[in-house]
């Protein structure tokens, strides 16, 4: 989609972290924005800042794990702007926990948050895109979707799911004016989950893992939409050659993941769902429904 001005984008997870950078990058393209997340107060703060730059923005408090809320989100975007041109499925959370102790409901809930919500929201947005013969879906995956990290089974599986989902969408809608892209960031500095875990624990992932910034992730989203890129890995140094090597030699990939020890900040990060000696209590219990 070459021209983004006055087109409309929904961004989930736009109340904090990487989503706010994506919102700013799409606002810089003069898109109309529909911001979704649970926290009304945070969403309104982000929306207020963007309106000051002259773009049209609505904030729609939404729990993406709630199907009715997703229907209401699409209806709000249609009602305000007459359709959805771009959908950025960015909302998501980590699930760091020993897998044999994770709560079964937590497994189901995180799959719903990280994967099912994106699939349902895409399903709801597509009929309008098909009718107009134009649209782009961006799914926020992770390098964890390319190599599954330890203590992060649900996260790795859902992020891998987003890669497969995007590939299928691209094949099915090829040539119709509708397309999809998947973005795989590495560890993001300055904002978001890794940054917060590092602040909370003082522990950094090994330099071998590389790093990126939320601004780089946001520019990748814009590039993906404008240039119809299938799959962008956002990391410095580039891990694409390693991805190829890992595909050729899965054992090498396992060794490298252990060496990089990238998951250490999350394992030590008790605030990120890790409750010693018990079931994960999970973000589910701290954040069901919308707030404020
Ligand atoms: N940070 C990294 O290093 C990194 C690396 C690779 C990929 N990613 C991916 O990038 C995306 C954003 O991550 P982040 O680091 O920016 O995370 P974050 O700072 O924790 O922000 C997550 C966003 O998702 C929203 N959210 C969470 N649960 C929700 C729910 N049930 N319904 C609606 N919105 C919900 C949060 O808002 P509310 O709490 O207000 O709902 C917030 O806006 C995620 O998909 C993540 O997996 C991050």
C-alpha cells in the first residue's frame, strides 16, 4: 500500500511500549488511527499526544481476548472512519514460567491474547478489505517465533503461529490488493517488556542476542505496509544468516540459544508472572477487561 495518508489503521496494544511508537510512526504518515488496549487512561494519553500533531485518532478500550470487544472495535473503526485499511496486531505478553508448572487456563489465555485475538480481529477486518480490494495486516511476532526460547513455550508457539498465519494470508490474498506482513523484533531497548524486565532485575540478555529499538520496530511496520514485505526481522546485528544456519542445523540453533542466554532477565524477573513454587498467577488475573 503505497499511499497511507488519510487511510485508517487499527493498532492493538497501543497504550504503552512498542505500540505507542507504531502509533506515532503511522501518525507521521498522516493515517487516521484507532488505538486499542485495555487501559482507557493510557490510551487517551497516547491519543491526546497524537491529536496535537493534527491526525484523527480514536481510543477504543478493548480487551483483545474478548471476542465481543473485538467486534465492537471493528464497528467503532468502521463507524468513525468508514473502514479499516491497516490492522496492526501488536498486543501481546510474555509467559515466562517453567512449563510443567504453568496453569492450564494460563496456557489457554495466553494463546488467546497472543495468537487467537490477532486471527479473530483479522477475520473481522477482512470482509471490508475484500469489498474495497485493499488492506494490509501486520502481525507482531518475535525472534522467539523463529527459535523457541526456554521458559517461554507459550510465547514461542504463539509467535511462530503468527508467522504461519501471515504466510497463509499472503498466499491466499495474493493479487487481490490485500496483503500481510510479520515483524520479528529481537530484544527491544528503551520501552516494552524486555526494557522493563531489565529495569526490574538489572539483568541484561547476552550481547550475542543483539538488540533493537522501538523506533526501529515502528519503521519496520511502515516499511512492511508500504513495500509489502513478507517478513522483517528487526535486530542488530542481523540474525537472518543465523536463522538460515539454524534451519540447516537445528542443533546449532539450540546451542546458540543457550549461549545467548537471552531469556535470563525474564527468568529472574519475578514481576513477569514468575511466582516461586506455585502456579503462574498471570496477567490474566491482573488485567481481564478494560480499566480506568
Ligand atoms: N519488548 C520486546 O523486546 C519485544 C520483542 C519482540 C516482540 N515483542 C512483541 O511486541 C508486542 C508489544 O510488546 P511490548 O514489549 O511493547 O509489550 P508491553 O510494553 O507489555 O505492551 C503490551 C501492550 O499490549 C496491551 N495489551 C496487553 N494485554 C492486552 C489485552 N488483553 N487486550 C488488549 N491489549 C492488551 C497493553 O495495554 P493494556 O495493558 O493497557 O491492555 C500494551 O499496550 C508484543 O506482541 C510482543 O510480544 C516485544
